[in-house]
């Protein structure tokens, strides 16, 4: 590989890219748009869930329990009902997401020291929120003062994200998703465009090797992608107020490697396709979709079946998200993150080598 | 030996693009590869360039095997592909610098070659212009420069003259000649026979096989005494006699004479010989390479596609069908068509020639009513177009440069669509489709084949068929013969003459100056102005050039005269 020739290709690519003002503008704007949309839209926090109450006891104690629910901020008092049947109807019509049923004799049982039961009916159509709602309700009920009985109580401490703000883990995850969405899309067109216009024949019939050509294409696009990630990280810190507990240099360095990986995937797509349309579709399928599903961005990998866990290892968004969440939220250092970083370096090398090998200097 | 092809073949799936091609090339030689569309020229060029592997035989360049040592070959050659291969967002200078950088040419060496090449190509003044903003001719010249920057020992060119105006083409060939003098060997694929004449060696390809090979002189010798011209007062009856004689090949009706090939005069039917003797003057003429090509390929191509011959054409100069006065079109500050005054009569064929950007296409768009003129008068069939632009639509037929067919529709579907667009319906539609397909000779093809997969020559005829379904009085053809092989081009001209004989006025633009011979008058256009319009004879007389001066020289004379006048004016 002669670096002089790579530099020539870099210069040419950078000029062409820079003069394509519309593309440059789209490149820099789209990540911001996606960050804002997803940063605000993906909210898994449970707040003000409409609560229906069936209080058959109507005593000071039952009112105190209802008060605990309403004061918690997690629940909003929606309506007072007189029977379980009415509660069912309210859940069915989505007038309430939770129903609390306090049976007759609740206070009497409490005073006697017997364990009174209450019933919590949860709308389980959104299973993720249903679990949270059930857990919150349980926490309130369990802590309801029962002075006569001593119980074993667990003390919860949520680490790394004590407020359990979903923005705090969605935004650092988005760093990985955004970088997987836009740079490969842009880069996927880089080689295929020359195939369509026919200028690639000129490249084939020249001393440039496939590796030099691919490397020359990779560098300018990686620089644009790096600019994108810097913007996105800055916005995450200053606008979304995501904490930054770890070393900034570690995230910057890992981002540099990750950018090479994602741009490399774009080039690989470009090397194996023939038309710009096919390149774009393939890029979407191999980058955007798995970066949502198989990166742990929203759906934790460790809950997946083993086969899918292995499959998810094929995509580099996961390791990067480990790093970005690790650095941003946990303040993790290189010592604990190096396996992920090493994985990214390996991905980049493999993708680059395959792309250069797939781009044979032959027209057919 | 610089290049050696041994029984080279290439298949793409079932299709055999090239078969059993063997030839050699020595240092400094110039070889032309000629043949119609789809003959395998581009495939051969790609294999010589080592960017396509042969599926049979082998090919060595500089002694390196094109499959195993392709990098050694691509290090040393220049290859100019058929399509434009420049980067539109880079300037002339940057395109050249990229090509030099890739080949490790830098510093003073680059500066010297850059200056020399830009000078030769006449591009020095445009070094900072984006390649995307150059004219077609300039782009071709720049492409050539980017492939000469490293002074390759071998230059492979695929259709360098395609779609390039005569002036740029001449400059292109001057550059090639200069580099050949310096010892660069060249292989040039071309469908222009006059380009092949410039080369020391010619290889004729047809359907992937070599049909003839040799120097232009040797090749022409093989056709000596086989090409004849016949001048006569009654060309019409002679034409019908000759065209029905099976021994006659490649019969052409030129404005002043008939031209044809026959293996030997004795092979003509006795009656034909008799009639030729009585009604005309028969002379054997020097064959051209085009004659040679037709001689070797015409037989296999068969005459089944040949449309019925044009009947005698008597030009009556009456009231013009189209008449313009001071017609002008402007785009912003740019004057694309500058005060053009032209009359076109029924049954007349006028050729418009001129470089890219001369305003030919814009003029045609004005005449069709597709573009509103900025100034001047335009009457089509005595209707003032400026007042009623819609009224002329049914009078005119227009075939645009790139044959505006729907490539995903079949031939029949294309015709049905265009018939509908001209509001033909029912029986009239069916009748005109049948009549037009028979006339253009496309009734023989599979009507269900998609237009995109038809050969260039057939697509051209289909496009013509679509343009004349509504029986227009005036027909505009914008570069109808670009990229089509000589025989098909000739058949196409027969069709145009047939239409003219039925009273259709035809205006054609072309890059092939030789085709002007089929036309009654020739209009020379440059920079939006119609410099002159007349027969070749009157054009020569007006410019005080010797009679028999080639149209190319006449054209260049007029263009340089106009340039000189402009310079004087400023």
C-alpha cells in the first residue's frame, strides 16, 4: 500500500464531498434531528399512571394507602369505583391502567395484626411498563406501615442512574445508533456511484490497488462521521444533561475506532452492490435495523435466547454502546472496557480487508 | 511485440460477446477496431486493459498475462472508456492532478506535461472550470489528457469520437497523432470509418468475430472494382431496377447519383446492365472503408430488415412549410439561438451540423413549439407559432437525441403509448401502427421484447416509428444516427428519404458529416448562429473553396471565418 496514492484519493474524495453542499448539510443535520427525536420520544419512565380505586373498606387506613399511591408521582388518581366489575370495565376501556382493590375489613385486619391483602390489577398490554407499574405498586404496599409486625426489608440502591432517568441511558445509546445509521448510508454510495457513472473503470485501469482506493475513500468519510459524533456527544452533555462520569479521551478514542468500523461497513456494502438504490437498502438492513434490535440499545441482550445473543455479536454497535454507557454513566476506565475496544478494532480490520478483497479490479 | 491476443473469447452467461479473436500489435502501431453496435468492441477493449478476464484464450500486454499479471499492465497503460469518466465536481486541473497523482507523476514533470496537454487540447483557459460544466467535446479531450499524463506506452480508446463535434474530433485526433509520433501504441474502437482510415491497421469485428483485418489500403484493395457509381437523368427507374437485382449490395441513393456494390459487373442481370448503359453513366469508384465493412458484413446481416426503397423524389419548391425570421432563444444572459432565418419546404431534407452547444437542439425545440422564442417570427404550416403553439403539435414529429422510448415497455407498448399521446384511437390507431411498423421494418422483430434490450439500430427505428405515427408534415430528428453502425445508418437514411418523397419536410442534426450527402441542403451552425445554408456546392462557391472540398473542411472554414469576424468586431 503506497500512502502517497492513498493521499491522492483522499484529496479527491474530500473535494468532491465538500463541494456537494447538500449532502454535507444533510450529514450534519440528520444526526441532530435523530438525537432530538429519539432523545425525547423514547421515554420508558413511568409517571402519573391513571389509577382507579375500589375502596370497599372506607376507613382511615384504606384512605392512607390510597394517599401513598397518589403522593408517589407514579400514579394519578383517576376515578373512584364501587366494584371490581367496574374496575375491569375501566381497564378494558383504558380509562385506567391500574386498579387498586381494598377489601372490606382491611383496617380491622391491620389492627389485629393479620396480613390483609389488597388486589392490584395492571393493564399488561405494554409489558415493560406493566412490570414497572406492578413493582412500584408492590413497593408502596410493602412499605405501608404495619407497626406491629417486623419484616425483613430490602434496601434498594440504584447505581449509575439513581434517578432512573431513561434519557440517561437512551442518549449514550443513541451515540452508537446514530453513528451506525448515517455514516454507512453516506459511504455506501461512495464506490457504487463511481460504478454507476463508469469512472470506476478508470480506477481499475490504473496502478491504484483496491486497498489504496478503499482506504482513500474511508478516511474523508470517517472524518465527517467523527464530526457527527463529536456534535452528538456535546449535545448529549450540554442539552440533555446526561452526566459524564468517565474520561472524555477514552470515549473520543473509542469513537474514532467506531467511526472507522461504521464507515467501513458502508464501504463494504458499496463494494458488493451495483446500484445506488441497492446500496442504500442493503446499508439500512445491515446497519440501522440491527443497531436498534441487537445492540442492547433498548432491549437488553442478556434476556435474548442464546442463538440471538451470538447473532448480536456480529454487529459492532453493541460493544460501542457498552463503552459509551460505561464511560458516560459508570465512569468506567480502559481496564474494564478494553475487550470491547479490541472487538471494535478487529471489526474494522475485518471489514476493511473484506471490502478491499471484494472490490476486484475487474468489470465483470 | 507489445500486445498479443491468442484466440481470445468472452461469454456473459449464454451470450458470446467475443470469440476466437487473435491479433498482434507492435510498439508505436495504431490499430482501429471497427464494427457495429454489439460487435464486441468494448468487451475486447476491457480485456486488453486487463480489467475483464477472457473466458477463452489468453492475452498478453508488454509480455504480461492479462489475468495473472493485470497490475503490471494497468501500471503502464492509459484507457479511455466510452462513457465520460471525469469527476464532475473537480475542476479540469484537479481531474488532471488526480490522474497524475495516482500514477506518481508530480513536481516539475507534472507541471510540464500538464501545460503541454492542456495547450494541445485547447483547455488552458479552462483549467479552473468544473468538469461538469464543460461541453461534450471538451470533456472527451480532458478524458484523453488524463490518460496521457503519464505518457503510456499503450493507449486503449473506446469510441473516442462518439458524440463529439467535428472540430473537437479533429483536435482529439491531432493529439493522438502527436502521441503516436512520440511512440505511443494505440488501440481504438470506433464506429466512424474515417477514424479507422487514420490508423495503420484495421480490425473489423462483427458479432464477436473478426471478419477482416489489414491496413486500410489492403482492405480497400479487396473491394477494388466492386463499388460503382451511376449518374443518370432518371435515377428513379434505375433505383428500382438495381434494388430488385439480387447481385446488388448496399445501394445508396445520393442526391446526384446512385452508388452500389456488386462482386463483378457481369453478375448483374443482363437487363440491368442494359438499362445502366442506356440511362446512365457507370463508373467504378475507389471503395471507402465503409464499403469494405459492408462488403464483409452486409451479406450476413440479410436484407429482411431493409425497408422498401424510396421512390423517385422530385423536389417542388413551393410555399415553405416552416419559415423563420430572426428566431432567437435566450437562457438568462446566454443566447442559445441567435437570429436564425430558415425556410424548410415540403419534401426537403436539411441537415444541421455544428459542434456541441452550437444551438442545434435548441433550434429544433423552438421549431417544435417546445420552447418559446425570445424574439423573431416562426410560422409552421402557415400558423404563427407564437400565437398558437398548440396548433402545430399535430403537424410535427420529433425524435429526440437519446431515442425517448420507455425501455421497460415493449416495442408494441411504446407505439401504443405514443399513438395514444397523439390522440389516435380505435381503427386509426391500429392501422397507423401497422403501416408505420411495416415501413420502418420493425414488424419483423419480437413485438414483446422490452425496448431497453433492443439493439441501438432497432431502437432508433422504433423511435422513428413512434415519431411518425400521426403522419406529421414536418419531422425533426435530433442526432438520430449517433452510435449506430454504417449499414443500419444507411437503412435509416433510406427511410428518411422515403418519408421526404411523401412530402414530409425533414430537419436532421448529425455529427456524421458524410451523412450530409443524403440531404438537399446543409445548415452550418456555430454559437447559436446559422452561418450558412445551402448545397455543398453553393457553400463551396460562397466561400471560394475548390469544388469537391470535403464538408469537414468547408465547415471548419466557415467556423474560423465567423471567429475571425467576431474578433474583428471586438
